[in-house]
C-alpha cells in the first residue's frame, strides 16, 4: 500500500516538472512575441518528418558507392571492407573487367543494413575511396528485413 | 659440424652450407625474394644482404658459404639500411595495385615493406608502362609491371621441367620476363609458377579474382589423383558466415617433401580439385530396406553385420561379394582384408578403379588412384570387375566407390545387380548407380579423413583430415572397424582399433612392409 503511494508521488512529481517546463517556455515565448529581449530563450523543436535538421559533416549515415567518370563503380572488389567489417554485413563478388586499367570490378556488392552497426570501418579501410557514409540519409527504416539488404544498384543510385 | 654466430646466437651447422640455409635451419629468417631452396642461388634481388665480421662490404646470405667462427649480423643498422634501399629500388617500378592483385596477403614484397619499408617513395618519375595481362600459358597470366626480375620462374622452367619457355629479354630498365615468340608455357607443371612467384607477376586464371588469400584456411593433405602421392596444401574458404556460402576449396599448393615430390605438384593435382565438392553425397540414401525405418551411423554397422551374418550362415561365404577401389587407405584395405578375406574367407573381391591415364617422366604416374601399391602389399589380388562372376550366386554385395558407373553402362549394371538380393554402396558421390543399391552410405574423401597411403615407390605417407567431411559423411575405416566388432571376427584385434594409427600399428605387426622404419 505504502509502495503504491510512492508511485503516485513520483507520477505527480513528473507532471509538475513537465508543467513547469511548459509554463516557463511559454513565458519566454510570450516575452519574445512581445519584443522583450531576455538572456534565456524558449526551447525550440522542429517538425521532424516534414522539416529536417542537417546532420553534421562527419556524421555516419547511409552508405553510398562512388562511381568513376563513366558511371562504373569505383570499387575494385579488393574486399578490405569485407575483411574489416565487424558485423560481417558486406558481401562482395569480384568479376573481370576487360579494361586493363580497371581489371577487377564488383559483380555483386551487398550490404545488409539490418546487421550494419555504422562503425564506418569500411570507409576507413577502402583504398579507392569507393564507399562513403555521407548521404545524410538516416531514415531508411523498412517493414521487412529483406528490404534492408542493399545491392549494387541501390548503393550507387 | 662447425659453429657460427648469427646475431651473437651460436649455431651449429654443417660445412659447405650457405649463410641463408644455416640461418633458416636455426629458425632465423633472412629476408629474400629470388632465392628458392630448389635452385642454386641467383643473387638477383639483393634482399638477403648481411654483415659479416671481417668483410668490408655487405655479403649475400644466399650465396656466401659459412666458415668456422663466422660472425654474422642480420639486424645491424647497416644491414637494415641496405635492405630498405633495396626495397625502395624494387618498389620504384612496382605498381601499387595490391587491391586487385591476387598475391596480396601472401606477397613477400608486401611483407618486407611492412617490416622494413613504410617510407614514402623518393621517385617522382612515372613508372614504366608494360604488359599488364599477358597470357603466357594454359592458365597463367603474366603482369610485367609487377615483376621484380627474380627469375624464379625462368629457373624453374630451366632446371625442373627443362622446357625453358620463359626468358629475360632486353637490358636495364627494359628488362622483362617474357615468352619466346610464338611459344607458350605448356608443360604439366605450370601451376607451380604462380606459387613460386614471390610477387603477383604470375597469377593463375583458375584462382583469379575468386577470393582473397587471407580468407583462406589451409589444410595439409596428399593428392589422390595419381599414385605418386604428392604432398599438398588445400586452401579453402570455410564458408562465409552470414551469406551461407558453403565450404569451398579454392586452390591446391604443393607442400615440400623431398622424398616424394620435392616442392612441386603437377597440373592435374593442382587444378583437378573439383572432386572435393562436385556432386558429393552428404546423406545416407535408403532406397530399399526392411525392418528399420531409420538408419543412422550408429546402427548401420549393426544392420550390415546382421545381413552379412545371415548370408554367411545360410550359404557359406560364397554369397558375399565385394567391389573395392584403391582410393581406400592402407588401414581400410587392411580392415577389409581382416574381416572379409581372413575372417569370412570371401573369394569374390574385385577392384573398380578408373582406367589408367597418361604419365609423364617426372611426378605424374599412369595410375589414377593413390593406393594401388598399398593394396598389393597387403596381399590383394587386384582383379578388375567381372560382372557375371560378381553376380553369380551372390546374395550380399558390398561395393565401395563411385567408379562402377564409369566402367559399365547403367543398363548392364542394372541387369546384373537386380539378381543380387542385398546391395550396399559406400561412396562419396551422388551418382547414377546409387539408385541401384539398397543403401548408399556417404563416405569421406582422403582430404577429409585420417589414414595412410602407399605411393608408387612404396613410401607410406600418413595424412590427417584437411577439411570437414560434408553432412553425414564419415570415413570408411570407422564403418569397417565397427563392422568388424559387430561380426566378431578376431575380436581381440578389433577391440581397441579406434584410430587409423592403431590400425597401422597392427598392420606393422602382421605385414613386415608396413613396419615402422
């Protein structure tokens, strides 16, 4: 009984804290509307799905594969990313390119984003700067695990 | 024996040895690229420079002969400096295409740069353009830019195969390894070139771009494709954990054994590794059995024993026939000899092997199976399969191996085998003849089991499993040892035969040929 009372006290405390923040922020916003300058500003949030904040330049977001000038992937299928990946989510299959300057290109390049831990090691390991995590895209949630497996087309596109 | 000092460590070596060999014997590695133990020293790479007390200049470890009380230092500042300089010159013309080079990972140049180099190149000149993808043989590709002119390949073709298809052309910066006009490297030992090349200049089309060398695990085994019994390393990928790629062998390398194959392996052994995976049986196949619904490895010897007992008690042992092959190890053949020839006095024993192939004058023999000599030494009379004799009055047939389908047409086999009441096959492969047998038991290959083989010259070589057998496959010796216990033949002998080593020990007691020397 006494334990249950304790819960109620905490809930009421929580409501009071939320109310205090609401009232204080409302107060400062009203002052701003009235044109009175104060040192403290009212808290601001953004309307997330419609409005998006720009991520920091070093933020690690969805991967992309870089391309050469002619649109071929820059990747040479050296498999260093496969080797370094701690969550073993990259799978690469190499193929022979007739161009002697290229020789080796990835026939398959698959990243299982459901497994990826966004450590960025693949980006660090890549000797060709072929993979980057700078798309700024962070909301690629899907309804099925299968849709989180990205292949070459999806990663280049 | 004389004593020398390598970095103040005293080493006892034989007289007349080179410094490099002496150090190697003492477990000290002196960096080298062009030296290969199979050939006389060449001294073209200059990586093995060492400082010897009393010598004004640095000396080549690969070609300097040791003397009493020689004081050699291989890690002094002067030596390391020289090694760095040599590396810098070698790398001045070497392209930086390690990401697409198949040698990356087991390239000696990479290793030494990691150990001694780690410098920025001082050369601002552009690197020479040369042929990047020159097809020089059946499956070999030469990249002249990567070549460091160690001439190992040239010396191999001159001294081992004596065919001399490759040579060094031009001089100075234009020097390059190439084939003579209109010729190609076409002998039976070309696969070794890709293995002895210390850099990625000669690569193998068979392995090209398939995987990276650091993903591969290696297992020691013996090549079963001819009766020479070359020692090999099987390099395989254990299977990518996430995307469930099954275990796969990627290449075969020769393993050093001066008694049998030296440092080499022939192209049949090198490229014929598809037998390790293609069409393998991995489950017990039950086409027609009575009594039991499920047969597992635990009760299969019980089942076989019961059937054999029934036949041998009713009809004497003329109702039993065996078809063997000489891919079986010494131990397995010995167990068959004990159970069926000595124990049950079975007369109808045939051998189904592939027909003889082509031999060359060096390693490859005409025998296509690895243990014919072993079967002969145990005392088997190697008779080819005679279908009429096989089926006549036979109630129980125990056959080993997939080779029956290669020797006879399916129709002929079907006709003969339909007369035999009970037929059991122990085979590693999914094969059309499997449907003719009541039970097909999957067996492990030589690369997947333990045992020993006797090669054409009578050398007995033991081997350990290099790979995991697929699925339910188990080695034949296990089935046979269990069967021996079940049948109660020579129970004293079979009681503690739990490993091929123990069986080989027993063999030594009985057959002097297999006695440990």
